[in-house]
C-alpha cells in the first residue's frame, strides 16, 4: 500500500490515559452500589446481575439467571409477567423506560424500587440494563407526609381561625378551609380573588399599607378590619400579619384571622350601657338639685304669702284709701293666688323628684300616669300640642317601681310632643291612654308625626338614644330595660288614622304608637 493511501494514524492518547479491558469493566460493574440486572433484548431473559443486586434480592447469580418476573416480583396484578415484559420491550423501542416496580427477595421481603431500563447495544447482542434502587423509605416518608397533611386538614376543619397568604396588591395566593367559611364562601363556590377588595373602605388603606412591608425578621402586626362577606354579611375580623418566604413555593403576607363581631358588639353595648348610667347619674343629680331648689323656694314663697295677707287685712281696715281699697285688695289677692300656684308646682316637683328607695309596690297604672300628668301637660302647652288623655275607668293594678315607670311614660310622651313640633299648630295631637289587654295593663302614647320605617322599628330599642336638648327622656333603650325588669314588653307600631279621616280609604295612617304592657296583679280581698 502506498504511503498516500495509508490510513490516517489514530490520534495519540495522553500517556496517563487508563486503558480498560473487559475484566476491568466487569470489576467496576461489580463494585457499583447501584443494583444492576442485564436482560437479553430479544428474549428478556436474565443474562447477568451485579453483586449489589444479588445481595438485595438474596439470590446467587446462578439462582437468579433462570428466574422469571413472577419468581422475583410481588404477587400482584400490576406486577405480572406481561407488564414486566412490556416495560422491557418499551425500553428496546424507545431506548429507555422507567417504572416503579416491587421486587420480591428470596426470603419473601418486598422491595419497592424505582427501576430504569436502558437499551445497550453490544458487539455480540443487544442487552437491556435495568438499574433499580430501594425507594421503600422514600415511599414511607411520602405516606407519612400525606397522613400528616390529612391530619392537619382534619384538625383545622373546625378551627375558627382562617389562614391566607396575600400578595402585595391583596390578591389571594392561599386560603384555608376555615378562611373560606369566615369569608362566607359556600362549598363549591369560588373564593374572592382579592382579599383587600372585600374589606370596607375605611379598612382597605391600613391593610394595603401593611402589605407593602416585606420585613425579613418576621415581625407580626395585629390589625382589625371590617369585611363584606360573599353572603352579604358585614363582619369584624382581628388578624395577625407577617411576611413569609417558604423556599420557592410560597411568598407573601401570612394572615391569621378570626371573627370578633360578637366581641365588638359587646364592647359597643358596654359603651352604650356606660353612657346610660352616666345619664342616669346626671338625671339623679338633677332631681337632687330640684329638691334643694324646691326646699329653698318654699320658705320665701310662704313669707311672701304672709306679707300679702297682712297687707290685705291692713287695707281693709284702713279708711284712707276709700274706693281704691277694693282694687288694691283684688290685686293683692291675685298675687296671693299666683304664689299659691307656684307653691303647688314646687310641691309637685319636690314630691316627684325626691329620692326614693328602689322597691316595687302595688300601684294603679292610672295613678302613675296622673302623677306625671302635670309635667306632660306643661310640656304640651309649651309646645302648643293638643294633648288627649283617656284612662281606664277600672284600676290597673301592677307591681312596679312607680318612679321608673313614671320615667318611661314621661320619655314616651316627651318624644311624641317633640315629634309634633315639626307640624303646624292645628295638626299637633298626642294621645295617651291606658287599657286592659288580656292579663296585662296597657299604656299607649300615639303621635301623628312622620312615623318610623318598618326596618328601624325592629332595632328602635336596641341602641341608646341620648335625650334631646329640650327633653328629659332617658332613652328608648333604658325604657326597654325598665319594662323588661318589670316583666313587661314594649314596642312601636304604625299609628292609626283618627277622626273623620279614618273613613277615607286614601288616607294613610300617620305617626307612631309606642306601647308597653305590665302584668296585672289581682288584689286579694
């Protein structure tokens, strides 16, 4: 062969390159900790296995060579021979195939493995190299994690604390089942996409400002907000918020929140009760002041009356005044009558506001109304309101603290009178009456004013209404408490058309009727 036609020389190998022979590769394969089994690519029979595979399966190489899939696999449908041959054949077709396979050792132990079959073309024949490793421990850990997750779900199923992870714009990355309930999301219903948008406007700004903080030291921030649930209810929540980063899985603000609506309403009720108590304290102080004033004025009024009577006697016995004496006496006697009237008023005030022990007594409800009638008439006259009072002819005996029940009557009457001041003088009417209603004594105060919306009547007695500047009412909420304390009931209802207008169908009822009942007490003879 000429020099020109000679084959190009092989590239020179580095001097330190190791040249491997067949025995060398065999020794390396035998030293591998990975379990390896060689199958014939055509017949799928076992050709060879490394020591690691033999040790794990508990067979010698000579025992392993004649074995088939059923001899070394779990006795289960998914590990039958046809499935194993198909797995190996797919490796021949596609070059590689992976499967989860459960081998069975000679002693019967089952070895759950991840097996990879790879086609390897050799000089004499093609073989399939199966590499497998024991994943039983990993599978056990996976099952334990799944069990732990199931337990946590069960434990949190009835929790009243919701958990959510929010983005900086308020978008929801994660929401727990308890959180779905707190947001009013029904089963099968999609939760809101943005948490902040569900909050009421006055709460959004604070929450959005908090979501802009990304402090790495995991500082928790408490907050309180109002939220509009998916079912339309407005609720109060208390939450603790902090920024989290869980590897590459979850990043944002973690919010633990729970419903505190009942707590907020209880706090509001306590504030109303405190305001009511403060008002009652002022009312009591006013009574004490009125008693002191009545006491102080009674003496000068008595002295004035004595001076007037003395002057009248002297004038009558004097001859100097002549005919003018009669006119002077008439003027002085008129002044004396006014003094008597003032004394009567002061006596009424003193008797009414005098401090009494809080104890119930048997009294006629008509008598309680008569005791406060003078105050109601004075208020009505001042406001130019026509007052109509009709009492039951028969006694309505009830067990009550007459001062407290009198205060309720005054409050209802004063409110009705003040309501009528918004109307022309000729249309100002207030009617007060007592009656027997079954086993109860009924008192009604009716005005012909603007009325109260049906939706507001249900909540009219729930909140505390402070008295008006011109009134001495103690608030409808306290009226309800007083009547309830006396085992009675109080309510408001639309007014009735009075007089000739009642016969006109087009005429609608005007005003409001405030009513309360107290249980009647039968007197024993």
